[in-house]
C-alpha cells in the first residue's frame, strides 16, 4: 500500500522541487545582476569611460547579456540584463534586469 501512495506523490514532489530550484535560480540571478549594476554605477559616477564601466560589470557578472549606461543631469544610471542559468533545458526562464543610480561625482553643481 505504501508503494502505491509513494508512486502517486513522487511526481508532484519532483514538480514542486523543480519549481523551487527554478525560482531560486531566478532570484540568484537578480541578486547578482543588482550587484553588477551597483558596481557599474559606482564606476560611472567616478567618471570612468563606458568601456571601463562595462568591464567592471563583467568582472562582477561575466554572463551579463546587456549593459546600458545613461548620464542624466547630475546622475548616472546603469542597467544590467542577464538570463538566469537554466535548471532544465526545456524550461524557458525570463530575462532578469536590475538598475542602479548614483550621483555623478564629476558634474559641477
């Protein structure tokens, strides 16, 4: 009797486990993306070139898909886009984005 109940419950347990691991992968990618955006914003606020900002972001998050740097008035904004590491090959994962803004230290107020 116990074998039949286990056989019925095991697929549901595996589905829940797969969902939990997928969510963890997306949340981990978002945290890494936010760290990379903050590091890039700090570099951009110091007046570094876009190439240096991109290099700084790639040091923190080597698999970053896109990095955008915008300078608006007295602030800089860095946006980083990354695709989370796939848990299974057939589950499509969303792109994760994070941005950070810092006061431009090179602008004169």
